[in-house]
C-alpha cells in the first residue's frame, strides 16, 4: 500500500493549499502535485504566486514564500472518486484542526469538490467565500488536474485573485 505524503506546514502561513488527496505518482515520489499532467506548478508561476516555475520535487520550497500544502484526505488514490464519505469526514475534521493549529491567513481549496466536502455546501463559487467554516479567508480555485476542461487562462485568472488577496492581507 502506498504511503501518504508529508504536509508542508508551518505556523502563520500566508496561504495554505488544500487538495483532494495525493495521486499515485505523488505517493510514489513523495511530492505534492507530481503527476506530469497536473498543472499546479505552472499555474502558480503564471498567476504570479511564485517568481519562478517550481517542480514537484521542490514542493517544500513553497514554505519560503509563506505557502503550505496539505490534502483533505491522506490516502493516495488513482482518482478522487475512490475516496469514501468516511475518509472525507475524518479529513474534514483533521483539516479544521490543522487550520486552527497553523493559522494560515488564506486557505485555498484546489477544486470545488474539495471545498464542497469541507464546507458541506453543494453550491460553491470560485474565489473568496462569503460564509466560511474557519477563521481563515477561504478561497476556492479550480483543480490543477489535466482532466479539468477549463481554459488555462481562465484558471490562471482565478489564481491571480489569490495574489491580490495576499497583497491585501486577505482583505479586499
């Protein structure tokens, strides 16, 4: 069985990214967003969140920018559809605890489905959420998976809102 990959967390992050769960490729390499079809690293660079394009094996370097990485579910799977309701519920409670412990300014959920599981709301819009579960600013961005059918420029435009939020300390 594949092992979960480590979170990259520290207190008082500017931004915490929350994914569904590690892919098989991420579990094999021990790095977040390691699938070559995943556009996470390209999106961060193109949206201005990082000054250079990082690679999955540099995932720990995000901490130097004040960014962290975690997932709502630790267990690696081939696809998110394999995650059980019980795993989501356990992951949701663990994530609430992580957010309280590490106190990030902004929590970015990488995919609407991740936030739907976390917030228990069916209707979720892109961007900053008006009703939040935690004290952090909660932000929903498109999944960076290569399976997402949105145009890259539309995805990047949503992530650019994060850059603006960071620059205003989470306030608009």
